[in-house]
C-alpha cells in the first residue's frame, strides 16, 4: 500500500473500529487504552497493518512513494510505517468518546475525511500505481511492467486479501467482546 494512503486508510479504520466497539466502550469505565477493545485494535495495528505497510515500504519503496522520492534513509521508512499503525490506534482513541455516546458527526468526520482524501488523490496517482519498477525506470520510461504482471501485483492481491480477512476478524471481535444482555 502506498505510504500516504496507509495513513489515511489507517485513520478511517481506527474510527470505524471505535464505532463498532462503541456499545462495549459505553459499558466500560476508565481509560479507553485499558479496554479489551483497544487491545484488539492495537493487535490489528501492530500485527497486521504495520507489517503490511512495512512490506510495501521496504520491498516496493519507489511504488509506495508514487515514484516521487529517489533515495532516502530507511529510518524514514520505518518511522512512516510505524506512524501508519499509530494512525489506526490514534483515531480509535479520538473516536472512542463520541462512539460511546453514539454521536455520528465526529465519527463521520474522523473516518470520512481521510477516506475522501485518499479517494480524491487516486486520479492524480492512478497511473503511477498501475506500474511496477524503480524510480529511475519510471522516470526514464524504460523497464517498467504493468502491476498485474509483476510480483508487486501479486503482493497487492495477497496482502489485500489478508488485510480484508483481518479487518473482518477485528470487526467480529469488537462486536462480540461482551455477551449480549438478556
């Protein structure tokens, strides 16, 4: 996943997870970071989101940066990958209070704005996302290949499927943290 999109989508996921966990959060008192719901979200962010973003940043760096950055320190890559995981947890924490009270407005802003920004950027970077190559190949117009025919394309499919399964599991876990009232 491109690094910029990872932050925006991470924010949207965190907000959505908070909304789903809202009923459970409303039943608990105390700091949100001590709830089982936050533990589930932190596990998703650190065990699924961070490795997925890290994979693309480290192994498909030029594509992940939309072929805009030539060379830079891998410490920057690590920091940005970690920030993407932090975005999931930070937005969860930001939306937890409105989710407890079932206030729809803050939830829609926290999840909708980052998602809208990512979707608005697609027309500007779409061409760059459809090819696999290095920075030099992309800008020199040689040696690139369509993403569908590359290892990158297979990685996008596999990682996308794994993240979709992990999101589904996380939603299920958050929705079923406590037994329904009888």
